[in-house]
């Protein structure tokens, strides 16, 4: 059985998904009043003891390496997509699938 996580990247920070222990299966951009706010990536976990690295983009802070065990896990991508699409309310709050 596969397990999946959702990670996000914003103007402030980037969650590094280029990781041999993760496989990005899809990505969604969240727009609020026409401005991209977040990119959500759904990743398949290949190694349950991997760590997720978060890097500062517009803010300067040391890279943060977080054990994957602290992230909520999902058995299917459909469960994660349902949560992502809760933000797709109207033309002012939109989700766009990019991958």
C-alpha cells in the first residue's frame, strides 16, 4: 500500500521535492484574486524515514530538515485532492492543476 503527503511552496519558502525518496505525482497552484499564493505538491513516499527540506526564498533562514513522520499521510491522492479543492471557491479563489 502506498502513502502520500502534501507539501507546499510559497513566495516565502520552498519545499524541496527533488528527493530520491519522494515522487511528485501531481501539483496544483492556488490563486487568490489572480495572484499565485501557493503551489501544492502531492508526493508518493518511497522511503518512510526520509526528511523534507524547506528553504527560505523571500526570507532568509537556515534550511529546515523535517522528518516525514510529522507530515499527515494519506492512502490515496484523491483524499489530498479533496482537501486542495476546498480552496476552489469562486473566481477569486481558484485551484489550477499544473502537473
